[in-house]
């Protein structure tokens, strides 16, 4: 048995049941994926943070308002926008908390548990972010275009500043969705490479 193992090592084969050891402490490709993962998380964190701040600070009061009657628009007036701010805040908090786990991946490249954990929660965050961005986008569309069938006039013809800030917040939110999709794809690629390396 010892002769077979020594023969396998001399021929460059890995004995069954042995752990894979990447050269230079972690495998160039795998370590590169973890670095990209960390950078994308920071980008998504900034995108969700900016979206929440821009929408949360969006307000406008029309100049012909009086002390007794005010014509103003605030994100709190619409439950869909409140949901949007909440979703981006939750996603931002999760991405911030996931940074240490992403850094841990760079140290323990061969560990599968952190990657699997991030994959699961990234998928949940992506679904939540997509829901929040889609709901807010439908409201912004109606605010700009109105609806002639139910006689809804365009809201943005008066509250142009509020609508502009709301539209800007959607850019960051949908950008975060795209980054989360890339993170999920990276995790899937990294895990498939590990499975392939284990079986080979």
C-alpha cells in the first residue's frame, strides 16, 4: 500500500481521500475570485447605501404652498418608497456584515463553508433587492407617465425635483442587483472549480 502511494506521488497523482493543497498557499485562480468577491461587495454596499440615502432624503415643497396648505412630496407618503428604503438598508447592512466572511475566504481559500453561506444569503439579498427596486420603479413610472385609463395625471410635472432624486436612487438599486448577480455567479464558479479539483 505504501509502495502504491509513493508511486502515485512520483507520477504526480493525488491519492484518494487526501486534501487538495493549492500552490503558494491558496491557488491563484481561487484567490483571485475571492479578491473580486470582496471588491464587488464593497461596490454593492456603496450602491445600496447611496440608494437608501438619496430616496430617504428626497422631498420637495411647491413654491405656492402656504402655512395652512402645503403641497409637498416625501418618500414616507408612499409605502412602496418606504419599502424601497427599508430593503436597501437591510441589503446594505448585510453586505457590510458579509465583508469579514469575504476576507476570511482570502485566508482560507480551500474552505467551502464561507462560500456556501455567502451564496445562500447573496441569493436572498438579490431577491429582496430586486423586489424593492421593481416596486419603486413601477411607482416612478406612474409618477412620470400617469395613467389615462384611471385619470391619473403625471405627478412629476409639478414635483420634478422629487421625481429626479427617486429615479437616481433606482440606478444604484438596480446596479446593486447586477452586482449581486455577479457575486452569485462567482460563488457558483468557485464552488464548481473546487468540486472539479476534488474529483480530479
